[in-house]
């Protein structure tokens, strides 16, 4: 594989070669104010998959992310296509175009090197998951995430696009199949069978893990969700929208890491976000101590869950109403322009979407 | 368009140039026993879209079908990609590989010319629709069509294929989007609005056509079927499986004309076939006369509808059981190999499929 990678112009960077790469790449040098003589490089890839560097000059900072041909947290025993960087860059650009307030800009993408240069999301931004563990309230989280989900999902669906545009994009993202398979495996398969990749708090949860493996009713539902996940090209989803893919301050919310992006059911994104908030809710008891019983914080999480859905629904329907006379192929104006009919149609659509979201959210929580 | 076509190596054939083409094409000449000096050519394209020639020598016959860059029955006012011939040839080959008894062989395909050379389906084969009008019973029709549908649908689904293979094929057939849009328009849109392409028996059915256009409950269902039709890549369907796409004798059933083929819900094919039989059932009263009241024939149609579904279900589940330990990604053996669970899963799958089929069948009947 190494030889094939090399032939394609790929070489894994370290801190020294990264500096040379940046100096030779105008778009990256520009993002550092052109001041590339004295660069500080810090590797911060605490994620599972990639190497992530923060590079700083005295005039600015940039994030450089490189995908290696395997899964970082497992090692080269689990190969994984570097092309995920291409889909990540594509989705960052597409979602960024649709929702620039909540997606970092891509300054540079090098497909041969599987390398993305993007906006540095400055401190005090932290990963939302860490904020939830620390018990920090984010008053705009529901507002921002509902905005992100409504825009990215609506504008990549058949409610807005013609079938021609839709199928073209679907075909393109079909090639991100390895990442799709990774999700299938870790979300829809491994938890329901004995797998070396499963992790649980053993021996305390041995019985629970076994109960999941033996729950036939659950497996029946999971099978349908899995097929829907693979077959149904409803919108360009982020594909991994848990609280580790969101960076926050009290005023700002930034969604990162869409390397799992492809056309799939909208409910998978919504469910991932809501399901992770529900997990965070239940995890609070473990974080409670004498100075903070976390009860108020649990109430804030519940309120955020509720508001996220309600605001999402409101914004999604707002976009639908605004663009109902456009190119969208699902509900043609000549057929659905009777206001009562449209309202019934929308109610049914949102009920189905909530149903899907709860199903996928549950699957993500079990995983 | 004509200039662009010419640049791509396309020229519409007539009987004389067709003969020259055949003489210059070894695969076609071979299908005529190499006897190409004295060829008889007959244009038989009674369909809506293409030119179809039967070419005969004293040693054999072959069918040559050429797609023109518009819809034949409308004329060049309705342009339509010639690439439909590529998808027709692809689907004939793929379905033919899976079910050779009921699909004609492709001897030759010329993409630049949008031209397919295929097995001549000999007399006394006639189009099933004509047989149903004439009141002819086909004792093996249910047996054969259930075989065709079970094999073509099962073997192109995630019950048999890996996600990798599935997404690759889905992406490929996404490019048949113009044909997909044509179906969307004539099946899921035009009947529910005022459209110049709608045809009904006016003025006798004016009220009925209007009732369809004003039935909000119906439009609600149709919208969901339409979205499912576009979004859900369940299997490689024929895409136009009405009784005009089936040629029959008492002993043989041959499925032709899959130019609408792409990955879509299985129920669309099953529903098209069953829905057309139901229409044929209701049409019988119009064909009754003093010598034949068609009552027995109506019973035969009903029995054929019932048997088609029952045999389809039996064969489809037979294939599923036979291949349950294979590469299919939807129901992994490690999770679903408990026989009771598998049986419950299968029952649920078939119930969903019947439900989809009845929905799509109804949409096709209304159209």
C-alpha cells in the first residue's frame, strides 16, 4: 500500500515536512499572513482517524488535517481509504456554502496528499463533549445546531433540488462507501454480535451487552434502520454528528469532521445529535459532586434537546415554505400549492423525520 | 443536437443503412448465420420510444433497436437522452445473467449509435397486453414472472450484495436520471395536475380525472411514493414492468425494454406487473361478447395475480435462505442466524414489500 500511495503522490507529513509543505503552498501561506519563516506546529489529533496540526505564525493560525491510509486509533491493521479526506473537504465546502456561520472554511485541499487546510477554530472553543462533561451551559447551542441541520439537510434534499442535481450528487458520494461501511459496522452490526471492536465497561456491563446481543425485537428494528441508512439517499448528511464533532463557546458553534458525509436519511444526523445529548443527560449523575449536583444542568440539557428539535422543525418548514415554488422535485407547486394540503404534507413529513431521528438516535446511543 | 450527435458517431439508421451496418458488424452477422447477402428488414417499433427492426436472413433473425435523441411517440419536441440504450443494454445483460430463461440475450451493443442487437423473440410470442385483450390464458405466466422478479430483485439487493458492490452499481445507474424523471412526471406528477400529456377518455372520464386532481389524501400518499421512488436504492428494477414489456406464449415468458432500469424500490416492479393485471381484469367487461362473457378469464387473471405474489414470495425467501450466509450486508449471519428471528425478519420484510407493491401498483393504475 505504501508504494501505491507514493505513486499517487502521497507522503505522510511530520512537523518538519509540514512546515516545508506550507511554505510551498500559497493558499496556506496566505492563511498565515504570509509569515512562514517561524512557524509553530502542534499535533492535536485526539480523534480516532486522522492527524491534525495547528500551525501558527505571528500573524495567524491554520488547521492542517491529513488522512492516513488506516484508522489512526486502531493502527495499520485496519486500513481505511485516504479518499475520506476528499469527501470531508467536499462536505465542508458544500455545508459551509449552505451554513457559513457554523462550518469552518476550507482554504486548501490536496487530494493526492489527502490534506485539508482549514480555518483554525480559536480558543476558547472546546469540543462540546468536554463542555458537557464540565457542566457548561451553551445558551445558543439549540439555535445554532437547528440552523445547521435545517440548512444543510433541506438544501441537499429533493425538497429543494431537482432529481437531476440530486442523483448527480448521490452518485458522487456513493464513492464514500468505505466510511459508510465503517458506520454500518460499528453502529448497526458490532453492538449486536460478539466483535473484537466492541468496548464496554466490563465486567459491570457484561450482562447489558449480552442483553443487547439477545434482544430479537431490537435486532428487527436495527435491521430496518440499517437498510434505510444504506438505501435511502434523502440528503447530504454529516454522517457523524455526535458531540465530539462540534466545537463551542457560549456564542459560537462550529461543526467539524464530516468525513462520513454521504446521501442518507436526514434522521441519522438529527438522531446522532439528540441521542448524544440524551447520553450526556444520563452521564451527569456520574459527574455530580458535593459542590454541584448537576440537577439544573440536566434540566438545561433536556431543554436543549427539546428546543433543538422544535427550532429545527420551525426552520426546516420555514425554508420549505420559502422555496416551495423552486426546483424541488418532491412536492411540485402545481400539485401541492393548496395551503391546507401543503400543511398536512409537511406535518406528515416532520412526523416521519422525528420517527427516523428517534430510531437512529437510539441506535447511536446503544453503540 | 444533431451536430453533437454526429460528432459522437451517431446517425439514425433506416432500413438500407441498417443492412450495411449489420454487414459490417461481425456479432450481428453471426446472429444471422453469416448469411447477410439477402436480408429482410421490418420496422416493428410500436412502442413509445425507439425504432425496432426485425432483420432476417435465410438462416435466422435478430432484433436491432435504436434509440433516437427524443421520444418517438411525441416527436423531437420532447428530447430524451440516447443514453437510455446504454442502460437498457446494461440491464438486459445483468438481468439476463440472473434470469436467462426470461430475458433475451444481447449480441451487440454500440454506445455511440445507441444501438442494441438482441435475440429475436419468435412467433407465436405476442405482447402480453394483446394476449390479455384477446382473452388468452397463459398457464405459466405467474410461475415465470415470479421467477424473473425474485431473481432480478433479490440478486441486486443488499440481501445478496455487499454495500461496496451495491453503491457502485447505484452510482452507475444514477446516470439514467432522465428516464427516472420521465417516470416521475408521467406516473407521480401529471395525473395529479393539469398537463398537456395527460390522456383520458374525454368527456366520459372528465369528472374522474378532476376527482384525481382534487383528492388530497391521494396526493399525500403519492408524494411519499414519489420520494421513495427517487431516494430508495433497493434493487436494480426493470422500471417499466407493465404488460407491454412482456412477450408470451403458453410456454414462454420474455421480459423486454428495461430502458428505465435503475436502483429503486422493488415494489415499483412488482406493483407495475400486478397493477397492470388488475387493470386487465377490469377491462374484461369491455371485451365480453355473446360468445364469451370473459367470466372464466377474469377468474384466471385473479388467480394469476394471487399466484404471482405467492410464488414471488416463496422464491424470494428461498433465495434469501439459500444465500443467507453470503456477502449480503443487510442481515449479517452473526446477528440473524437464529432461525426464529430470521423468520420474523423475513415476514416483516415481505409485508413491507407487499405494502410498497400495492402502493406503487395503485399509482401505476391511476396513471
